[in-house]
């Protein structure tokens, strides 16, 4: 999916959810739908209709969460 490339296009609610759930590897359908709506990107789904984050997506989200935690007044909208 390359969440890093899509990050700036995500709505604040979706970014907030990702930052608050950095260990998630399978996106809830509502989050995946939010990403597709915000970016226009078609996300790959497995045979169960789930969107699975790649290891690089997970690393990026963990980094964004760590940056947000180290600057509590910051918004997760800032690119890490």
C-alpha cells in the first residue's frame, strides 16, 4: 500500500486511528474505506476482504506514533 506516500492525503481521523493503533497489521474495513475515500487508491485485499499492511507500512506507522508520543501537543497529521 505504501502508507508513507498516502499519509498526507489521509483525513485526520484515519491518521489518528493509525497512530493510536501502531501494532495493527490488518486494517478494519472502516479504516481501509477511509483510506480509499481520502486518497482514491485501491487497496489490495486478501481472499477474506481484509487489507493487510506491509512490514514497511507498519514501520512507518510505528515511527509516526513514536513521533506523536514524543511531542504530545503535535498533530498526527505531520509527516514523520
